[in-house]
């Protein structure tokens, strides 16, 4: 709901603040006072194009600020705001738009800078303007579809079941398209995969093989050093040489000497035991060193073989992951993909079978939707046509056309058009081709009257001079329907008809005056007494007589009775 509008330096509006209430807000005033300018300022908040010519003479910029209270169920709007990371926790939306004479424009939504394009995306959630030159929400197919479908339980169930099949059908088709696109690449990829499989499998890799090879290559590469050191160690252990007695020879002498001592004194028995153990251990070590020396075999051919094998492993590791484990994992992956490709034709045939079954189910459910929509459309068309006749369009014909198409969407396979003819003999035409804004406004009013109770959108409605060319009984019918709709949502209405003005919950009077060398427009909330005089003026002209005032009182009294009646209906239907 629109709570307030603050306008600065917009055409004749120097500085105007307007507070709006729930229900029906009526705006009246003399011709040229600036009523349409107020709607233009609201349009600026909704993302409409604003020329620098709209800036008040002598000023550098204009500014419009609007405050909206958010509908409790405004989940779609909240989602749009969340995408821009705009906070709306206070359930209030503050929109500020500035336009400078230099052509610069800025838009703020709850303090966040946004584009005019984003502002236009918010507009359908906030205000629906119906006027002579407005781009009506009624003309959009999504709006027409909501009007037809919202609130019908049977259709909602059919649509939910359809969308379940539709989503599955789309998913399968997308999968098939994805696979079909890969067909062209499969030939080349198949060759590559087979080559990789052959390359890795021919190597016959074993886990840990590279580590074992590295150890053996390191040993064979240093064979000369190994032989030299092992031979010297063996000689020093057991062979006497020019450098002196070998370790075992010397230790044997010590064994003997300690054995002689032990014959006479047990004081070195412990030392004797340790020497004995050492001799035995060294003797075993000498045998092991001797055997090691005899096993050493410098085989250059074997070393070359090992290095060649290691080169193969290193090359595969570089290509497929850095480790033998990674290479083996790649081999498993390649074999799995090869198996999948081998089953490709079988999989595609199965996929085609599933898609065909889903398509048959989808066609049946789409046909059910079409039939249901046509039934709803026929009933709604008749109701709208009767409302239009009550609104002074006695020859009007209205028809909601539901046409099945070959293309499936998330909403079914139907295209939707609202057709209208104002006069006998004229062909029914789509609403968007109707020239008269007044006709469109009355059609919108007729529709809103019928669907008011189930219209869950939080958007406020604006009727800009819907009463053009209306008088007498039709004027009264228009007034009553506007008041009825206002029982369900906020309505702003610019009018010249006293019948409509009488129905106001809030009556705002727009006037202009000369201030210094400039003309300014102001907006005032009328008291009950002021309101009666304004209605008398609207009904009788500027010369307000006692008779005119008495007539105004009677009109207001009758309007109040109607409002009480409407409120009872509203409470009952809610």
C-alpha cells in the first residue's frame, strides 16, 4: 500500500507531501490544477521515463519519494529485493528518485542504489495504474493469466500435476540434447580413450613398483663403491694384513688371555663373557659381509633395463596424476567411460522411450488444462460482460480466448488473449489494440470488481479519470464498483464525478495558486465540511447554493449507506 508521496520541484509541484490511507483515496480539483502531475510523479517512482522538462522552472533537479507498506504475503517482491540484497525487514519500502537538469538520475530503494530498470521490475508489485495513456498491467499476458487462474482450486491441482510431468520431461530432453551434442565428439574421444587404456594397461603397473625400482637403481648405480667398502670391511674383520691383525684375530688373542686369567682369578669373568659375545657377533657379521661381497654383481644391462622401466613409469605419472595410484585410477576411469560409450546406443534408445512416454502424459495433462481454462474463461467472460453493461457499455462483448499451442511451457500449452468489442458489428480485438484508455479502465474496473476478493496481489490501484464520458446511472455504477474494489485493496482515483467522490475514505483536493512570480500546486486533505462543499461544486459548478449543499449531503448519506453494505460483503467474503 502507498503510505505517502513527497514531491519536490516536479512541474507545478514545488513541495508537496501527501499521506494516503487504506481503501478509496479520491483526488479532485479544477481542470489544470495538477492532478495528472501527481500521477506522473508516482509514475517516476515506478520507473517511468522522466524528462528534464518536468523539473520546475528555476530549479536544478526534481525529487520524488514514496513510502510503501509491504503486503504480508509479498513473497515474490521480497525475492526480487533479496536478489539485490535490499533489506525489507521493517515491511516498509522507501523509494527515492532524483533527476537533475544535467540529465543525471539516481534511484534509491531502502537506501540501496538501483537502476531505473530494476525500479520498473518492482512496479507490478506496488501500483497498477489505469489511465488514458498508461501501460496497464491488464495488457500483460501474465496478468491476464493470473486473473483467469488465481483462486480456482481445480485448476491449481491440474497445473501442479502438469508441472511435475513437465519438469521431468524437460530434464530428460535436456539430458538427451546434452548426449546428442557429444555424439560428434565421441569418435575422437573414443580413439583417445582406447589409446590411453592401451598405454596404461601395457605398462602393467603395480602399486609401490616405482619405490622398489628407485631403491634397486640407486644400489646398482653405486656398485663400485659398494664392492670397495664391503671388501675392505670384510678384510678388516677377518684377514690379517700389512696394517696389522684383523679384528677377529686380535679379539681371539684377547679371548685367550682372558681365558688364562680366569684359570686363576674370576675377577674378569664378566668382561670375559662380553668379549665372548662380541667375538661370536663379529664372527657372524664377518660371514654376512663376506656373503654380501660375493653377492655383489655389477650388471650394466640389468641397470639399463631398470632405468628404462622407471622412465616408462615416470612418463605415465607425469601424464596421469603424479603417482602410480593416480595412473591406475585413470585406467579405471577410462575403462568405465569406454563401457559407458559402448552402452551409448542402448541408453539413448531408453531415453527416447522415456521422453515419448512423458510427452504423451504431458499432452493429456495439457489438454485437461486447456479444457479447464476454457470453462473458467467462459464463466469469467460472461461475468465481465455483464459488469461492462452495468458500466454503461451496453453493447460490449468480452471474450477470453484460450488456444492450445504446440509448444509446452511451465503453464501448459495454451496462449491466452482477452478480446473486446464495444459496439455491435465491430470485430472482437485483443485488448492491447483498443485505442480508448477509458474503455480499458472500465474493463479493468469490471474485472477487478469480479475478482477483488481473490486478488492476492499487494499492488495499489490507480484510476486516472476513469469517468471520462460517463454520467447518470453509469456514473453511479462506476462509483459503487470502485468503492467495492477499495474494500479489498487501496485505490487512488482522480475523478470529476461527484458520485465517485462521495465514496471516498480519504478525499484529497488539488489546487493551484500564484506564489510570487510562480504557479504552485498544493494537495490538502478535506474535512467533512470541506468535502461537502467540494462535492457540491463538482455537481453544480462554482456557484455553490444551499440547494447544491443539500444535494451533496444527500449524496454523501447515500454513499455512506453503500459503503456500510460493501463492508459487510467484504467481511463476509474474507
